[in-house]
């Protein structure tokens, strides 16, 4: 269920030496080969369990497919634009980044850009190098009393806002996730975008590049802004429509722009970069010694923690898997997967709607990680490649399986203090219920039949339904085990429903042939949990 053992990691971009040192100290074999060609990368990745990149390496679907042992891709930086996250998820490869590693450096660069726009420092410095003394040409403005709009109020956005407040700037902003009450604590008044455009003197963007943020600043929005508005983009190329920006600069609607990022890097069309009111840098947001050291250190520590089973942080596409490292949640994930396997085998189908119901206050937030675990169990043993918590939800959707979760704080005794997980196949009578005793997943009910003593769900299991009055099934099973050289490790039977009982038998190894047992039971199946 969790990922396998990590042994070998490839670093394919230039990173601080501390990254390699931390990985090696954590017991991992490290290959450091920056600047690989595409073909070289495809060769090198074949026998690697992990890959660490910065920005230069493009982790495409082809690269991911070539990594036969690949389990994790770590990006030393914010964002994962150079990683095909969907392809990684499909393959069950975990993607992680270091979202806090370069926040301060990016924020400081943004503040520097705002200052440069206000006082035209780069243009004046270039003029001096040409032997000129143009004091009148470079008339600037004070920042004190000006309004700065911060679009995106995450780590970097709030750092920029608090720093620019020290210059006396009024900070307004927008973020669809951060609440106005939270942004007010760091001095930003949140407003709808339509109210922001006409109020601001400066705009700085700090959002990820998403379909909803691509072209956030465009011809229409520039037209709504104050004439001469100043724009800063140190986030992602494409958030500001470069064609619209150039038109706004040419018309004077935009008074100046400071750009550290571009839609295409390096930009082939230099008309925008060459505009006299544009300040540009070659994507230097994270280019400080401190940020590079911090990002290299953080991604190495995250991968070492993953390799040693300590935990997962910075996860982009496998949040459920991070819960699998917690001693408290790990047995519940094992239970959910086992219930999914049991439901699939009993129901003899994968397609349809599956309802996961968590019962009891301790499981109030558990649906987010138990749902993919149930999906993984439902898909186990199918035609898909290895199913993990990383790719289970995606593969389930593609297989025509819809898994949803509900919760109730009430759980029946004796499980009210620990909780219960109930999984049902909608439109059928198939339903299984289980809990965790100590650290062992156990089965409480199957299709309405309750087990007097909860049946452990671990190892090779044989499950059958037979008439309660007929004990020949157990005798036949004992004979089959004797012939096969196997052992009966545990036996649990349920209450009687419609004259029949369910039995769950723990075996030392699966039986090769159930032919002699089938005539004595209503149904029988084996599974390995």
C-alpha cells in the first residue's frame, strides 16, 4: 500500500551540495548528473527509485514511463510546472516540492522590482554606464501612500504585503482560498477583482499558473485599471498576458512592468523585454544562495523521511499516502483497503458506486484518506498496473468506479470510542463493516451478518457462506489444508441470517484448489490482505 524501499536517487539539476550529503547520510545511493540530454536522462532513470530536479529537467510522461523503479519525483522549489503530475499520478509516482524554500527570496525580489519601477533604478544605472547624467529624465514616485494590489495571498504574497507596508503602501488583495479575516491579520483588505482594478497604483501577482489564472491581467482588465498602473510578475509566466501588457505599455495605460518570468523561457520575442519601461530578469526569484541551500536541504530531508518511514511533507499528488505513515492512521488505511478487496470479491464487480461511511467522532476527518484506500482495494488484482494511494482515485474513475464518503459522529457499541468503517456497493446487498483493534484491522459485519468475535483481516484468508446447520464445510476445509500442507491459523463465524453463516478463515497459505469445498457451501472465495 505504501511505496517500496527507496535505494537510489538521481539528481539531474544543479543543487546545493547539502542535498547530496543529506541523502547519503540517510543511507541512500546518490547519482548527481546535472545537464543530461533527454536520451541520457531516459537511460539514467531506469534503475532509480527517486528523481530530484530544480527547473531545467522536464519530467515528462516519457521520462516517468522509463523510470521502471521510480517512486518519487522531488522538485527543489515552489510549483511543479516542469513535472507532468497527471502522468506521475497515473503511474503511482509521488510528486513533492518545497513550497516554503524560496518564499523569502521571491518576496524580496518582488519588493526590489517595485522599488525599481518607482524610481527607475535599472534604467538610470544603465544610463550612467553609457556616460550620461540624466537627472531630469528619471523622475520617480514615492511609494508612501500608494496602493499595492497583491493577487494571491499565500506565503509569498503575504511576505510582499508586510514588507511593502513598511514603505507606507496601502495593501489590498484577492485570494479565492484565504479568507478576508485571515488576510486582515497581515494588513491586506480583500476585495473582488472588479473593485481592485480601478483602485491600485501597483499590481503584483503571486498565484499558481492555472486555467483560471492564465491571462488574469489582459486587455479587458488593463482597461479597467488606473492609467499608468505598474505591474510586477515574479510568479509564473502567463498570468499576465504578454501581448496585452505590451499594448498597455505602448498606449501608456500601463506605466511600467517588472518581469522575472515569461510564457516562454527564455523569451524569443524580445519586443516586450526591450520596451524602455520594462525591467526584466532571467527568472531569478529563487536564485539566492540561501534559497538554493534551503530548497536542496528541504527536498533531501523530505525524501529521507519518506525512505525511513518517518513521514511525508510537501506532497503534491498523494495526500492520502502521507497519512499512511502515521501510526494512528496506518491500520485504518489497511482496514479500508481490506474492506475494498472483500467487497470487490464478494460483489464480483468493480464498476458502480461505492459508499464509504465513517462512524464515530475519531474518524471525522478520515474520509479523505480512507476513500482512496477503499478504491485501491476494489482495484487490487485487476488489469491495472500497481494501484497505490497515489493513483487509486484516478484509476477508479477510469474503471467506472465512483467512491464517495459520508460521516456520522454516532457509532454503535462497542466501537463508539474507536469508530467503524462501513463500505457498501450501491444497488446491491453487499456491505462490509470493520474497525481496528489495537493495530489490527478486523471485520465486524458482512451483508448483514455480525461476527461474534471480530475476524482479523490480514494475510491469506478464505471466506465462505454455508448453511448454519451444516458443519461439513469446515471438516472438508481441514482435509484440504492437510493435503496441501497448510495450516488453519484462525476461524471466525458470523450470526445466522436466513439460515446461513459466514466464516472467515485465516490460512498459512492460499489453497490451490477449492473444488472439494464448493459443493458444501453457497459461495466461497480467497483473498490475500
